[in-house]
C-alpha cells in the first residue's frame, strides 16, 4: 500500500508559526505524486530591533524545532525541509552541518536545509562570488555572511532589509525585491542569493534571472530542489528558476 496522493514523496516542511510565505511557495514547486505537510514552531510576533529580542527569537526557534519535527513525523513523511532560514546559517558551516545531522537523526529521514542546499546549487552553477539579499537585522546578516564565506564564496555586497518583525518579512513588496536585486547586482558577482523563508521571492527571482543574466537563487526554491533531488525526483519544475529547470 502507498499513499494515494504522496506516492512519490511526502515532504514535511518545518517553519516558524509566523511564516506565511514558505507554505504557499512550496506549493508552487510540488509535482504530481508529491505532497507537502507543514509543521509550525510556535514563536511570538514582536519587534526584533533589539539584541535581546532578536536572541530570544532565535532561541525560541531552536527550542521548538525538535517538537515540531516529532509532531509532523506522525504522518510518516519521506523527507523533511527545515524551513527556518536563519538557524540554517547560524554558527557557520560546521554548526549548520551538525544541526542537519541532529535533525536527520531525530526525524529518521533525510533533512534539507537552506544553507547547504544553496551551496550545492551555487556550485552547480559554478559561482564563486555572490551578492546576498536578506530580510534580517544586522545580527542575522553577520551569520549569513559568515556561513557563505566559510563555504568559500566571496561576498562583494550583502543587503539586509531589516524587517522589523517576523510577520512583516512577508510584507516586502515585489517592487522592493526588484529594487534590492538590482542594487546588489554587478559584474563582480556570478550569482545572487536570497535568504529568509518568509520573504516571498521565488517568482521574482526567476524573472530576475532573465533581466540580470545570471542565477538568482531564492531559498525556498533551492531548499525544495534539494529535497526533490534527494528524494530521487529529477523532473524539472518550470517557471521557478533555472536551478529547478536545469539540474
């Protein structure tokens, strides 16, 4: 017996409770025979403009990841996406690798995270120098920069949008995204990376690849790409960026 709708893969996606973008963007990427199943880490919606509030927010996500995974595993998913972008970068490459191993051990299935997935995609594109767009405050930007530099990438420009609270990340407009992508582009970068799973950017980044002439990688698309490929599904997904179409 196999799951009628999820006979190819059942993907659990763990997100903060404030996140309204990762789930609908993941549905854009879902192929026939693949189903998505959301688990939410309970966090508060509040301003993150102080160091104390920001660190309490990070700790709440850390504390809630394990129980969210345990809850969603009761539907027997075949793979897990950890859709908490900041935690995927926190502490650099070694810390992210350790977190991925810890979550996979807890889940008992493979786990995709935005940070190693993004590195894998960038290497497939042959990129060495990148520009990065985040929704974060400076403390979060430090962690993102550290991760990519440890992974061997040059970062001529990193722009943090400094969204004042978790929910308001999803309020960034398409016009703001376009302006930000244009602002960080340049001849000195091989690719542009967007992080922040509540920043709805898949369609805009896919379009930007055409007018910028280079890979523009949206974290939700790249993490889902990693999950599909690790599930043995190599079928391309149209309209959501060249990574999902080419590799």
